[in-house]
């Protein structure tokens, strides 16, 4: 059976094919097509069971009502503990609320297995009206090229190297500042910081906030590195150096810190208060106080920002930060007991 065309719709509604095209591309009001005529066209579409060709509409410069999600790294299979799981849930939920369909761009194009927007030399994202970009290993050069093409997109996560690109990030600075303040209020004066292996914007934000918060208290930072975690460079050493509390930067390091403390007989948090600056899912350390990224809310907000950019309510370079959430267990931040 032949697929109905715009010409068929025009005949059924007794209008021009141009009028049908304008309605399909969301430009009816812009070209003074009356509500009555638009309703007649849409009725004809329904009677003919017409389904717009999203790809063709996108290539012609019209709206497809598709929102892209591009990931620079694998997201499937996605278990409940996967880093991106809650972000994706938030994106999907918001898309449903807005009546937009999602299309996932996740094909591997490069020989080294990394994903690319321009793997075949062209922008594959143009099938969608705009795209949410996720991934820890983002390609800044590709994103700059995308911006130069004036293609609408929003990066989930702030990036210092992309100052003119729309993004929704997390306000780690305020979160870490509050955590240090809570520890100081509990009586701590020597608060150490365990750095992880990454050195991107989120880690730099946390470290800057830690340094500034201690400076405001008249204290000096005390740095340790996860790469040196061991019998001589772990909780026992930190206590010997005078630390009464430690901020663990990365969620993936929490269990290792807990295991090393157990191995050398340092009771956490009774002898050393601990706060993880990310959400902990490992059972060994879920009892710690921690900062949490409200991932579902951030995912939803990222899609909302993209929709607002597409509809002209926000500029194409809009950037905002979403607050962290604290999960505070009072016993894990109180001043530690003596030996």
C-alpha cells in the first residue's frame, strides 16, 4: 500500500501543499495560516494515517520533534548503579512530559572504539532538532565544531574548556563549602582531602572549594592522593598527621578507604570522620555522610534547557548549575574520640 504524501493531505483538506508543509514544520502561525485551516489539515493527516518522515523534515530544515541524546561512551547495559542511569531516567521522564521523542546516538565510529559525532564526516545529530550530550570523555573539538555550525545542543556537565557552550552542571563549590562548614561546626580543625585520579572540572571545583573554605576558617589544606593509598599512606597516616576528618573526592574510592581503615584498625568514623564528595553505592561505605548529585533532576533539567533553547526562551549558550544534595549522618561528622 502506498504511503500517503503531503499532496494527498492537501487534496483531502482542499489546501495547497505549501500550507501542509508549513503546518508540519510548525510554521502555521508565522505564515498566517488560520487555526481552522490548520485543524482541517491535521484532520486530513489523521484520516490518512499520515506519519511525518522525521529524517526528511530535519534535512529540509524543519522541526522533527525528535530530541537526540549523544553519548561519547557506552551506556548499555545500564544497571541501577551505572553512573549515567539516573541521568537517562530524568531525560526520558522529561521528554515524555514535553511530548518529545528521544533518539539515542551511540554508534562507535573510530578505530580506537571512541564515539564521534562526525564519524562519517558529517553531523549525524541533524536528524534531531537538538541534542543532549553526555559522557565523561567528551571530545571538545567536536563540540566546538557543533557550536560553530549553530546546531542546538546542551552538555550535561560543566566544562571549563567550553565557555560558550550551553550546559547544565552541578554546583560542587557550594556543596563542598557547606560540608566543610558542617565539619568545622562539629569541632574539626584539621580536615584532610583525598584526591582521586581524575582532574576535570568537577574535581577542580571540589578542590578549589575545599581550599577556599579552609582559608576562610584560617586553616591550611592537607592533601593526600588515592594512588598512594596503602599501609603507610592511609587512615593511620592521616590520623598521625593530625587529621580528624577527611573528604574523599571520588565515590569509587570510598570502599578502598574503608577497607584500608579496617585493615589497620582505624575505626571510621569514631576515630576519623569521613565524608565522600559524591554519592556512594558500595555497601562498604554507604553509611558515610556524602554529597549526592541529584542525577534524575539534572537529567530532566538538561532536557528542559534544550527545549527552551529550541523554542527561543533561552539563548544558545545558556549555562546553569544545579545544587548538590547532602546526606549527612551526624555520627560520621562529629568530632572523633581519642585513642
